[in-house]
């Protein structure tokens, strides 16, 4: 009995949390046993690492330290929670996962992509992502939706150029992983986006 692992990715404010709420309802209505989790974080230890990563006061944090903290949080989350739930046959839905590191630390911070690949490999502890929903919307539009960046969030407060590189990173991830990444046109209204998500899950055989 092996469950399915779904990740949801995209820039700030593109509608990930909104769609996850709808997805939760959908799984409940259809009697599908699912857990919802997030990165960075997802377990007590990993949430502590999250607070270090995202704290806007941590101006001294260096890019490589940031990368290592994400990897540490991911390994803990994966071992402690994700693998366990999958082995119980559950659907696991994760708000951000390994592709975020490729987009943010790889493309936006311009760290070594090979190193990132290796750290993701270790952090993922041999887990397999069945489906990645990439909510495709440029960062300008995402920030407009959410009414600007959260001042307390170290990553959100990066300049628009940074977030544009994140977006380019996501486009490359989608291009390079066509077997598992589905691009969801997130310029549509909430229901229009959700319809694409249900369609993608059915096509991928995860529901
Ligand atoms: N399809 C949509 N069209 C217009 N506004 C949306 C849409 N989806 C979400 N929003 C709004 O955009 C803002 C950011 O959405 P949110 O789900 O928090 O994004 P994320 O979790 O990706 O940062 C919220 O105010 C939300 O109500
Ligand atoms: Mg969110």
C-alpha cells in the first residue's frame, strides 16, 4: 500500500493556499485519505528551522546557509512525516517542496545547480513525487493579488528581479520534468484554476 505524493509550487501569491483549501474539501467529499503539509516546515523540528529561514531579522544568513537549512528541514519533514503517511497509503499534499529550492536557491540566488540537485536527492530520502502542480503566474501578478510582500518574510521581501528569476526557474523546472510537472494556468478565476487541478490529478492517476 503506497500513497501518492503531490506537491504544489509557484511564486508568491499565485493561489497555492487558496487551491489547497479547495483540494482538502475535494478529498473529504470523495472519501480520500489525505494529509496536507508545507515546506519549509511540516514537523516540529522543521518548523523551528522554518522560523530561522523566513525571519526577516536574520539579515546575516548567507545563501549557502539558507540552502543547507532548507535541505535539513526537508530531510526531517520527509523522514518523519511524508514517508510515513505514504506508507500508510495516504495522499500527501505539500505546499512547496524540492522544486522551490531549484527555483529560489538555484535560479534566483544563483547557487550551484548540481549541488542543489545533490542536496535535494539527500533531503528527499528516496521519496518519489507523483505529481507537481505548478501554478503558473508571473510574480508581479501574484504580489498584486496578495497586496504586496509580507514585511516579516525574508524571502518575500527580496526585490522583484529576484522573484522574476524564481519564475524563470519554475518555467525551467516544468520544461525539464514534463513527466511529473503540470503547468496550471493560474490567471483564471479560482474555480477555473481548480478545474485544471482536478483534471491534472485524474490524468496522473493520483485520484
Ligand atoms: N484565481 C485567483 N484569482 C484571483 N485572486 C486569487 C486567485 N486565487 C487566489 N487569489 C487571491 O490571491 C491572494 C493570494 O492567494 P494565496 O492562495 O494566499 O497564494 P499563495 O498561497 O500562492 O501565496 C489571496 O488574496 C487570494 O484570495
Ligand atoms: Mg500560501
